[in-house]
């Protein structure tokens, strides 16, 4: 049997384990979903700004950072700091991890 997908708009896939994870709250799941919008499908890397993630997820910047900490602790995301050529902090790289 062949499955044909007629969707014409873009979409993201979120792991079922994350959706069912009772240790995460809705804020955490919304932030993860926002990261998925910017993730490279092959490398699973995303690097949107905290302001971008906040706008998409409907959370404040502080809530985004709390959600990222929860997602890291739960094993869904790994954060890596990035710096520009002058040694200044830029956006982080977020790796979406398989769990």
C-alpha cells in the first residue's frame, strides 16, 4: 500500500515520547516545537534566537530559558554556545536528540 501525502504546507514532527512525557509542561513542549521549525532535518541542529523561540512558543524569554533547561535535563535537547569572530556570544546551537 502506498501512502500519499497531499499536504502543501510545511509541518514539523515532534517525538511521541516528548508529547507523552509527564515531566515536561506545555511551555517545554511549545519551546521544543518552536525549535523543530528551525531544525535541519539531517543534522537536527537549530539556532533561532531566544526572542524568535519566545515569539513562536508564546512564552517570555525567561520561560524559554527555563524550558530549554528542562528539555536538556530530560535529554531532548543539547545546547552549544556559539561566538562570532570577535568572541561575542551569538545564538546557541540546539541539537534535537533522539530519545
